[in-house]
């Protein structure tokens, strides 16, 4: 077990509280101390109220256990509503906004006994801009977007788990750049009520944490899906997918992927190199068109009534998105549907697909949140995906392996992801 309480995983935290080894207050204080020591530099948090966090923790210590997350500190991305904390969506348009109700996912976390630590920084409206959060491994580099605060908070041991969202690459990419496990479930598996919409056929509530097992615990709370067994998972059939973006890989990531494929084969997995068939070549453009068409409409209030309060980045992207026609949107959805059908065939031969989570390490600077081309298509295909923090690049920053499973097979995908992680560590 870790010696510092803020280094515990969610499962370890819950077990220590349930067994009476440590109190919920002790864990909350450890996380708060880390936030106070580091967040001036990392800037992962939009809202923290120390007194209220400790009030929640003391209440957990006084009562009978509510559920499997009893006393576990959890961060919540600031596009996800909380009735007792501001929900500003990363935009001055919503400064001081106080929803009357929790988002469904937050309500379920509270019901399971979680201590809601606060709201983590999001990029503006979870859209196309960048946020102030820094990468905790090197403050000169981006933590990615849009769940930048959640990724950085987990990576810097400020909280064991956090909620994010993903419409393109906004959970997997921060997890990859910050060196955490990231999990984007099957589309709509986690209820989205109370989450600010952006592109409703792609928006997905995501999770960031220390371990794959933590993702299983969170999934069981939020969906009722049983967490996967930690032991007894057979060696998977794995397809290493070479996408059109493969030539853009940094040399250190390309080498890491080759080493990982060889290691998985040695561990007993059946590993094939697979090139995605032609329809997939159009899927990146299709994902962008769907995102543009839906986000232009989802943000109608903001662009009509508060256009001047939007960043120039979002203004420009919305003006560009306005040109996407319904005919283009339909054609893009047709491309995505064809790819989903081909994926179903592939998953008849393979248990999981693997790709890089990004082309390499987090870029230097803050305005470039990194390449998401290895992530976005899987979001549009609605598949469950995980980032496994397995690699380091030439600059010593984290890089990740992305594991992709069949739609609605999240439990099996988590189990195979755990097998892959153990085989490579």
C-alpha cells in the first residue's frame, strides 16, 4: 500500500475506510494538502471549498457505509452539473452559475458515498479552445483538453479518480499526456443528464484514475455493470491497428508500439498487425463534420446571445462549423455507420484493438493541446476505449497505449485491458 494517503487508488481508499484503517477525513485532508501545495502551479481546479470537503468527509465518517465509494474523494469536470458548487462550463457566460440539481453521474457517486472534492478545469464549453491547466510532469507542456483539470488532478495525486467527458479525444488524450488510466465507455452507457452538450451523438462521460480496476469500480457504481474479475482473464486476440495517421507517429512512440506488440506476443496473446480498410480513411473527416454540425446547434444560445464572450478560437470554429450542411452531416453519419459494421466483423476475429493514444508526448506550450487523430474516430464509433499509461517518450513524459473493445462489451474490454497492462509492466 502507498505510504501517502493521497497516493491510494480509489479501491485502496474505499478498503482502508471500510476496514477502519483510515478515516474519510484523513483521505480528504491528504488530497487537500496536495492541492494546496501544488495547484498554484498545476491549476487543475476551478472550484475547491476546503470546509465543505471536510464537512462531507466528516459526514461519511459518522454514518453507515452508503456504497462502494464511501469516503472516496472524486473530482468532477466543470461541464458536469453540481447543485452545491458552481458549474461555469469554462466560460464567462456562465460565471457563478449554480444548477438546481446534480448531473445523474454526480448524484450516483454521492449515493455510493463519494466525497465530491470540487470542480476540475475544463476548456471553454468543452469545445475547441485551451485551458490554463499545466501538465504536472512538466509545467511547460500541455495536459491536453478538454478534461485537462481531471487528468492533471489525478496524475498529480490530488484525487484518486475524476469524471471527464469525451466528444473527440477529451478523456483519452489527457490521460495519455498526464500518465493516468483513462476510460471512455460505450456511448451513453453512463447517463449524460446534467452534462453540458456539445455534439450529442458523440458526447460521452469518461473516467480518469490510477488503475484499470478503479475504472471497473466506477463503472459498476454508475451503470450497475459488474466490475471485471481481476484474475482468470485469458490471453486476448489483439489487432495492432495501423491507421492513416501512423506515418505521423514520433519515433519514440513507433518504437514503443513495436516493443509492446512483441511483449504481448511473448506473454501469450495472439497479436496481428492490421491495416484498417478503406472506409476508415474517411472517418476522421466524418467525425469532424458530425462534431461541427451538432456543436453549431448545441451552442446556439451562446453564439446568438453571447458571441462576444466566446474566445476567438471558439468563434472561429463555430463560424467554420456553420458551413456544414445537413447533406454533409448525413453523408458523414453514413461513413461512420459503414465503419461500425466493419468493426463488428473485426471484433469477430479479435477481442480488442490497440493503437497509440497519441502521436507522442504532450507538446510544449499551452495553446496546442495535441493531436487527437488516434482517438476521435473511436468516439464516433461508440466503442469503449482505455488509455494505459505504459510508455515514456524521449523527454521523459508519459505516452499511452489505447485499447479498444466492441460496443457494449465494456466489462470484457476492461478485463483484457488489465491483462495487457500486467503483461507489459
